[in-house]
């Protein structure tokens, strides 16, 4: 089976493997290309991690208070 590749795709950068891909990206776009999506990710994860931490600490506090029981 032969796959027909459009002519506009033949001129694009092709990679022979993962290492080749990293090398060409670094050469063409620089080190910043590997960190382009990091800022939105951190902005998304930071609040959810804070909420998780607060819920975890509150749960530990409640469990420790219940374990001691009334004296």
C-alpha cells in the first residue's frame, strides 16, 4: 500500500527519531522551544495544588481531633 503525501508536506522538516527531533528543534528554535507550554501549565496547576494541600491538611487535622476523642 502506498500513501500519497501532499506536495506541501514534502518540504517540511522530517525527523528520523527522537534525538534527531530534539536536535532540530534546538537548532531551529533554541532552548526556549522546549518550555513554551510551561507557563500555562504552572498557572493551571498552582491553584489546584494549593486546594489539594489545604484539603489534605484539614483532613489530617479533623482525623487527629477525632482520634483523640473526648476526655
